[in-house]
C-alpha cells in the first residue's frame, strides 16, 4: 500500500475528527476507495474506536438503479437515521468508478430523495465529520490528469502542514469577523453585495473538509443583491452545469440561466424555498490547489477564487439571533477572481485580481 494512504488516514483520524477510544465510527465510501478504508480501519483499531463501513456515496450503480426504479416520493429511512444517531464520527470518502453514473436519474427524483434525507444530513452534521477524497482513476480522468498525476495532486493537497495553512487564512478571518457588507465584483458580469453582520467566519484548515483551504461564512438570507456569473463549471448529480448566472433581489434568485443543463439548475433552485437563497460565501486560499478538477472539494479551495452556495447554511456560520437559511440542498459554484476582480469588505478592497492585501 502506498504509504501516503496511511498518512492520509492518520490526518483524518488525528487532525480532522479527533478520533477517541470508544467512538462509534461510520466510514462511508465507494468500494474503489478500499485501500483508504483499510488504512482507516488500522488507525481506528490503533486508537480503540468502533468502525462500520457503508457505501452510500454518490456514483454507485446500486444507487442509480434504486433511484431510476423508485417513484419520486420518499420517506426518511428510519434505519439509516438510527445508525447516524448512534454515530460519534462520520467519515465520507469521495471516489468513483464512473463520475457520471447518476447522470440519467431524473432531477425531480433526486431532489425528492434529498428532501427525504434532510433529517439524516442534519444528524450527520451534528457528529464529528469529515469529507475527503480518494484518488480514483475515474476522478483523475474527469480532472484530465493521469492516474499517477492525480494521486500526487490529491496527496500533496491532503498531507500538508495544516497549522501553517490555518495561520495564513487567519488574516482573512480577522478582516471578515465583525464586518457588515461584502462586495464581490468580477469583469462586467459579477457585482453582488451581501451582509454578513453577526455571522462568524470559519477558518477551514482540513477539519470537516480534507483538503481544507478556505474561509467561509453565511450571508444574511435577505441581504443578497446583484448578479453573479459563475464562470467555472460544476458537476452535480453526474452532469456538468456551465456558465451559471444568478440575479438576486432581496436575497432571492430572481432570474437564472446556464450555458449547459439549465434544467438541472432549475430543479436545484426549485427544491425548496431555501434553495433560491445563498447559504454560504467562501474564499479560496489554498495555493497548492492550482489545477481545476471538476471536484468541488478541491476547486472551491483554489487561490484566486470565491464560491457561493445556494441552499443550506451551516450551523457554525450563523450568529446567535440571526436567521439561518434552511434547505435540503447545498450547491457550491465558483467565480474566477484572478483578473479584473475585487473583494471589498465594508468598502475597503481586501483582494485585487487574486492578491490579498496581506500578501503584498
């Protein structure tokens, strides 16, 4: 086994989820990630915790078969919820043998399935959880990289000095904490304002998401005004969506379009009321992630980018007494900020064309 896989497992257990003796651990992984699952079980055994492995991650043939056969009406599966209720640590590992496996599942069915699983999502988010990536060949192909090149890319991004990354990002946290308004402009197509007043800024240095490399917060749901062109594509439900354009008024998406698969974007926005509002603003700060891979776990952390997510706001990004946007979805989309772009915080420019004021 590649020794970097064992190192990856140790980073997850000791840095990301602070695994303790006696913890009940769910490892959720596609079979293609078996080597990392095995390494995790070794580490879990060393620590004295209790593992169980499930395979619910997106891309499985079985999930596709179920969703295509089922009626688009679902109840929350009580047995799955019961498992998570008894879980202390939840580790989700991305990795697929076919990244477009669910591309022919009806978006309405997927939206209904997501809504039924919302209580399970909420319960998972109350555990010590981590989402990470195994460098499977299908993911390498999507990134247009060789398998070996993608392995190097993933493990260089994951197995790194996270304390140094935390310190670098803390500069931006200190700028945003206590601020009121953020304005994002890029070219002629993006000019959007939002209030983050009273909402904390989170320094993501490889805990819940591995790799980390962003700072993020939640906008006040009714405060978002303006327009955004997300000029980097995304994969959602096994399908590519490009050139997403959203126009906001009083916090809600008023008009929208996409260059490709606009029908899928419409289904996302129609999932529920909260899906038409922003639940997250994130700023990418990991300069070791310098290759766009069609994988949001990495792409949203790239330097010279910002991302915004329609849908659910995370609990720890919402200040006491502030409204939390609720939704069954959380879909991130990215804006390239490397040229003709600015981030302003309370009227002060804090990033110009990808360079932060504390980097000059």
